[in-house]
């Protein structure tokens, strides 16, 4: 398979690329600063590095990049700096999701392309009745006002839910919602749920970035797993965190 990964220079994106390469897929990455990538990537014949900012590519360039891709995965996020949180582009994840989907649809391929978005448990799946406490509603309301990246994550998932939907002939999607991200060196046991089983604000769980990457890669690799979760927003926790 050929898979495009955006956000590949981030902590989770790197893990996803590594997981996909382990499965011997052909992987494309779009990164602004290729020299920051691991040295072995530059000599890996299964990896194509495209030096660009994803939002600076023209529609034609983006359509050409995704034309031979069986799947597109986004691990984009905002750097936790003042500029990263409050600077431009404030809708990095949403705009990239929208433009990538537009590029996929413009190619009019015979079979649907998989789109996997890394999202967050702080974002509710509005296709389901996911109850949250009044206190959590208040906190999330403040986050919307004070932290543009939270709104960006919400709008990116909403684009997939409402604009792509469940019956699009060109794109099938899954939005993966990890809880608190931690670093671990190896894949460990993890659990997938339809909705959060704990409060993302007041009782957040944890999941390693490598586990998130493993699940995202498994969605791309495994047709049965994909069919189970497509059109949904599964939540991932490391098993040990809620045993």
C-alpha cells in the first residue's frame, strides 16, 4: 500500500511512519524541514520525503501527491509554544483535512481512500449521545475561547462527520481519539472504546504515542478492523491505565 502521512515530524507522526515502514508499505511524508527527520529515513527506499508546508501546496500539487495513495493519515497538531498555540495557521488541522479530502475527491478514484485523523478525547463525537458533566462542559467552553488548537481539533473531526459523512464514495474515515499522550519505547496492550470511559478533563487516562501509532497503522493494514471503526471516533487507552 501507499500511505501519505502529514505531521510526520511530530512525536506521534514519527511513530506512525515507523509502524508503516515495518509493514513494508510505501510511505510519503510532507514536512517543512526534512533535515529534522531521522537519518535512516533519508536512505529508506520505501519512504518518499516531500519538502513543503502542507497548506502551501497548490490544489494540483496536492491532488498529484494523493493520487496513488491507498490511505492518508494526519498526525498534525500545534506546537505547545505561544506562536504554535496562538499564531497562524489557527486552523492547521482543519484546513489540511479539508484540502486533503478535496484533493482525494478530485482524482475520482475507483475505490475509496482511507483517511485517518488523530484527534483528542476532549472532543465529543456529536453523532453519538456522549454525556459529559456540566463542569466539563464549562471547562471545554473556556478551552474553545482560550485555546485555538482545541477548536481546530473539533472542526477537523466535524468536517469528516458532516462534510464527508458515512456514505462518501471517495473517502472513508476514522478519527482516533487518544487520551493523555505519553512516551514509551515499545507497543503495549491497549483498549479501544466507542466513546470515552472517563472524563478527559477531570479523570484523564493515558496512552503511549507508539500505541496510538500502532492502532492507526492497524486500521490502515487490517480491512476487518477498518470496517469495524470506519465513520467513527474510537477512543484509545493503554490497558494498564484503567485496569
